[in-house]
């Protein structure tokens, strides 16, 4: 049997006040995976990370690290390191002393401490500021010091809780790439928490989408983006068009749904059942424009309210037959020959098998 680097079995957290923060969380992570946790504020991301780190008691369930039950192991005895959003760099210490600190606590020998610290300073290109103090560092340098402190202890698993939240957009982009390269180079398992969906999708080998203390979906970026399995994921991730209605056929692979904007067909997801309230989900990327005689496509038309050109991307707000407004984000080249002036009629179509039909939230 191969052991996972990290395994959560039905992990649940109820805070002393009674808040159910995380419920029956199951997760298996392979060595060297980069995992992103994403979800709205309060959905339990930090709580989960803190339980993995040992900073928060686990109410029920079990936590395994490399096959060893860590459920009741103290934080300092776990092979994990944590980097928080407001990484506290000790102001009275130099960069080098900050990095050495975790090794001193672990009572390594002086020569080991020097060796490991120098290696990590080289790796993260902090040589020029090794003797500086926090106040003279840039945002990106501070971020790298925080990373160095986490990495110098050679954790099996590095836990990062919105570590880039304090950085401006350009620096954030640059450090995202650095971080991902570093992770591949060191082959350390990363669990990275963010509430920015683009960051989660861009960084993670796999993405865990959380909602109200529960896992909604776990999968690779493309999977989460193009094949959402729940209404929550369809609304939270990606650029999906959504049509609510009643499911009228739910046998076989392709089902049907009747909506105020027409009858559509699509792949059936999960427990989609006849007569239930349903949701048709279509990624914007799969929409084509104009009239078509193709078979096995859904069609819908509307009137352009606004077409907003942002370099090669166009965002179209379309007023549909029933008065609902929908938003389509597409590539400018796909709109060749279409009249996008306000008020003009725009025809849209997409393949049955590029869209999906799932139970909507209103089934309770
Ligand atoms: N120490 C605590 N005591 C009681 N309740 C808490 C505590 N910490 C968090 N909670 C509650 O647990 C739930 C999950 O919180 P958590 O901090 O894990 O969310 P999060 O996903 O990290 O949110 P954010 O994106 O805002 O950081 C919330 O309802 C929160 O109010
Ligand atoms: Mg949090």
C-alpha cells in the first residue's frame, strides 16, 4: 500500500461556541502535489489548514501524514510548516537570524544551522539583504523571508494561508510563478489557501473548492473550470452561463431541461432527475455566435445591451427572451461578422455535450 503524503479522513471542526466550521472533510494528497483551497470568506479554509498544522484541535476524524496518524500530535512535532498572510518577521532580528530561528528552536548544531540557512538564502536570492532588518525590505523580499523561514526547516508539507494577499497585483503575479517553480524544484507538498479563483486555478495541480465547511469539488483546474459538478462551483468558478428550469428528461447521458429561455439538452451531472428543478451550465468559452444549421446544438438569442472590448476579450451583456440578463465573456475573433451595437439581436449556440444539466439548489 502506498501512503499519501497527507490524508484527511472525515475531519470535522466544531468550535467551542458551537460553530460547525469544517464538516466531514476527506482528502488525499500525493507527495509533491500543489493543492489550492478556494472558497468564500468563512467557508473553513483557515480552520482546515490550522488542523493540518496542529494549531487547532480536530473535533472528529483522523489526519495522516505519510501514513502516520497525526490527529493528536502536537504542532511542533508535525513535519509541516505554515506561512500566514500577515507573516510576522521579527523586527529585532536580521533576515538571517529570522531564518535561523526555527532551526535554533529545533536545537540543530551551529554548523548545521549555518549550512541550511545559507542554502535557503541562496535559493531565495536573499543574499543582498541577509543582514538587513524588516523595515528596510520590500514587500517581495518580506514574502521571500517568510518563505525561507518556512522552507528552512525542510517540512514535508508547507501550508500557506493567503500568503500573497498583501502584495500588489504585479508583484503577486511574479511571486506566484516563483513559488510554483520553487515548489516543483523542492518537490515539497504545498497546501495553498486563497479566495482568488484565478490564483487557485493558476497555482494548483488540483483545486479543492469549499463552501460552508464542506468540500464541493476536488479536481484539476480544467476539470473545475469546464466541468463543475455542483451549482455552487458553477457560480463561483469560471465564466458560465446559467439557465434555471425543470428537468424534462434524465435518462442516458444526455438529458433535457425546459427553461423560460428555451428547451436545452446537455450532459447529466450527479443525481439530475426528471421533474426536479435543474440548472443548465455552459462555459462562455463554448459559445459560438450567429445562425447555425448544425445538429446537436442548443440555441438561444437575445439583444445586446453592452459589448465591452477589453483588448482581445469581449464581455457581452445580453437581454434574453424572458427579460433576464446574461453575461458572456469571449474572444474577439469569435464575434467576426456579428453586429454588437446596443439593441441588435445576437444568436448563440453550443454543443449539447459542452453543457451540463444538474440539480439546482432549490431542490433543498
Ligand atoms: N477561533 C474561532 N472560534 C470560533 N469560531 C471560529 C474561530 N475561527 C473561525 N471561526 C468560524 O469558523 C468558520 C470558518 O472560519 P475560517 O477562518 O476557517 O474561514 P476561511 O475560509 O479561512 O475565511 P477567510 O477567507 O475569511 O479567511 C467561520 O464561520 C468563522 O467565523
Ligand atoms: Mg482564512
